[in-house]
C-alpha cells in the first residue's frame, strides 16, 4: 500500500490537507485559493471550514468582501501533528 493510501485510511484527505496547507501557507490564504491547492470545490471547502471553525481550529478574518483564513493555536497543533504523521508514513 502506498503512503498516500495508508494516510487516507486514517484521515479524510481533503480536510487533513486543508489544515496542512493552512499551516504551510506563505502569506494570506482564502477559501478559494485553498480549494485550488487541494483540488476541491469551493462549496465543499467552505462547508469543511465552517466545521473546523466550530471546532476551534480556524478563524475567518473578514477583509472587505474576502475572508482570510488563519489557524488557531489548537488548529496549528493539530495541523503540525497531521503533517508529522503524513511524513512518517
């Protein structure tokens, strides 16, 4: 079994990669750019992000019409652990 396949056994790929991408972002990131990075529809990304916000993993910071995404302290820790597990596999 390939590393990516075993990773997907333990984690849903898109939500896990969303957190990892937010952690590794070099600058500001928005839902639309995140959707492009993980090859997912915008509406699916927003739905997952709303669940992550409810769980205290991310914040939406409104800037005009756009909502900037940032990780909370808890979200950064979760993303770091997911990234570590992904690299171990």
